[in-house]
């Protein structure tokens, strides 16, 4: 199999990195500023080269000719839950990423962000991003994806900027919804029941929906919980107490008719992580990593199509 190489920036806890790996990409480097996320990456993949540094200090020119430049750039500048300052937000790193793409000249680009970046308010900024990438020889797609369309039990709309050098662009087919999402109750029943909770079966029947978007990953947040009032109401309909995250699943003494809290492992499953993926740090730090993650199955689906466009049969496509 031909080897596909990649670098990933703002790698977080590895949701996108894991999906890229599953699609056949081998990481030359992963750049992440958060020490706990870096610890998670090293914990799960000791062989990966993890660079714990500010993206602004990363020298992409060392990776000229890489197959893929990928990343999940900070979302708050474009999030409808924030002030939507866009380019004026100090956390906006699109300019830095564009410069690095020009430096390393990858065959393909894959950048994840929130759906707010497609708002009319950012039309001119999107045009500037497109113009900069086109100047570097790319064709660009703005892909609207929802995790639920790829087997993830969560309503999680996102935008992927996919770009390919023009000689590969004709071979790119955007990923199509391929799997129906399972219900939260079915996905988490075994974890809810493992402590001997007598209400696990009743809870599974009540949680016969997909989850709302996982939130609460901000460092400005006081602690781990499942979001503001509207989100908590949605979780309550699933029989989940959204005010906080638990260290352990409900046990035999927990009332059968009460709403339990989720654990970090449960939230990670809802994000599409395999149970084998471990998160470094205590509950708050671990939850923030999970809350900010890009679901691996979605990353895999997009990356597999990029791999196919590059003329390589990825592991993900070969398995289907």
C-alpha cells in the first residue's frame, strides 16, 4: 500500500487524528498547545511525534510535499454561541494555517470548524480563504457534515474545508451520509448497567434518541457539564442529568427512576471514540478534551475520500 503522510495542527485529544489514521494516513507530526491533550495523544500512540507548542511557532516548511495538512482550528471566533468576532478574534488561526499550507505545499487540506463559519457575516472572509488557497493551486469544497449521518449517536453539525491540488481535484467525491445513528440508550446501556443500577433497562428505553451536541469544552467554563439550560433540557428528555459529569456510573443504590449523570467514557462514546482510547488528566481536563473533539468516524469518512482522490486505496475504503 502506498504510504500517505500527514501533519495535523490543533490536534486536541486525537479525534481527527484517529479518523485520519483509520483512513490510511500516517502522521509526521501533531501540533497541540494543551498539555493534557498532548498527554492523551502520547498515551494512546507513543510512536506519534507530538509537538506541544503554539501553532504560531510551528515551522511547517520542514514538511514540504506532505500529502495532507489537517486540523481543527479554534471554533469560538465563528460559533453562534459566542460573539462571532471572526477574523478580529485573537483565537482565529486561519491566517496562520494558510501561511503554513503555502510553506509545506501539501497535496490535500482538511480543516474542521463550526457551521457558523458559513454565516453570511463571514462571506467576505470565506472568499479571502478561498482566494488564498486557489493562489496556492487548490480547488476548495465547503462541506456541511453532521456526525449523526456517519453512525455517531449525536446531532453535531460541522463544516469541513477540503482542498486538493488541481491535478487531484477531479477525483474527489464528498462523503455521503452512510450510516444511521444508533440511539443513546443502546450505545450506553452496558456502561449504565455495569455498576448494578436497577434502572438501566428503563433508562435505555427512555433514551431512544440521538444526543444533542456535546458542549462544555471551554477552559472558561467552571467545570464539566453538558451545556446551558437548553442543552440540559434536551438531555433531561433522554433521562440524563446534564448538571455535571460523574466519576462513576450509577450503582445499585441509585434510584431506579432517577436521571443519572454521564461519565467521561460515556461522553467519549457519544463522540465516536472507541473505548480503547484513553484520556489523560482528571475528570475536568478529560471532559474538556472530549467536548472539543472531532468525531473520528466523520474524520475517517472525509479523509478516505481525500485519499481516494490522491489515487490511493485507503484502508477505510478497502474495508467496505
